[in-house]
C-alpha cells in the first residue's frame, strides 16, 4: 500500500520505501512506485513526462534510497516543475547516514573542498565508471570543461548524519559526493560503505511553488 504524504488536485507527494524502484525501465515488467501509484491514480499516466512509461513522475530516487517523491496529476503542474528545476526552485533535502570507509575506491580525483563538511558546497560534473557504467565518478578541472556541474550543499546534523540539499540532481549524486569526501553512506557497498540492513539515505523534505505561485514545503 502506497503512503501519500501530501495530495492536491495538481500533485502527489508519495513516500517510497527502500528497495522499490521509482520507475520501471522501458518495456520492463516488475513492481515500481509509478506502477503502484498509477493503480490508485491512473491519471498520472496521462501526463506527458520524459518517458511515456513514467507518466507524471518528476524525479527519481535510487532503488535503495527511501523518501519523498513528487508526481504530477496534471500536465500544467508537470511543466511548471520542469521550469522550476531549471531555475533551481525545486529543492530536495536528504538525510545521509555515514559509515566508516570499508575500502578505498579508484577513479576519484583529489577532494578539493573543506574536510569539515558543515555549510560546504561539493561541486562536480560526473561520468559513468566501471562495467556497464554501473557506477559514477566526479569530474573536475579541465576534464569538466563543457560538462554540466552539480552541487550538493552539506550541513552536519550529528556525529554520523548530514543534511544534503540538491537543486539539480544526477544519478548517485549524494552517494558519490559523500564517498568522495571520505564519508560513504551506511549500507552503500558500491561506494565503499559498510554492509548494513539499512541504507543511509532518505529524502526527507522538498520545496517548490504551486500553480498559485505560493511556496510549498513538504517534509516527513
């Protein structure tokens, strides 16, 4: 049963549990958040999104990541959020729980930001890495010329948790930026974290503007 955190005539904010894909791949069967939501709200599939099988889905969470996902019920709202994404007005807040570094990973450039992550912006472009591009690595310096750069604003919350804010997101962005800093996420063995039954990343809040122009904040 899906959990609706916020609902209006224009959109849904839904909680995605860890382990559930946000959306299916093209022509792929299997469970996903989009599939489950569309069973109760079939109108989301009438919204023309980036991919026809994603409907009104406005962003993804990695499969192991849990938390809030925004889904449009109307085309006008979908189009509005795309413009807000371009302006940096659609912001998402994550809680990252770190682990001890289980192993040192190859392919990372020198970390060029303050080691004490509190009020720090980590910025880089990205490239795929490894077999079938399953992993991501940051790109900086001359190699990043002409590539889109992505920022993760990091604040320390406690000894082992950080709050990470994104205005624009790339696949595995927080996971890679935190591992790059020497703080891989708990359970994120792909990026050097310790094995765990839980995964140390949750989308806990988002802000955007409704069609009426008013700022909306949704959190858990």
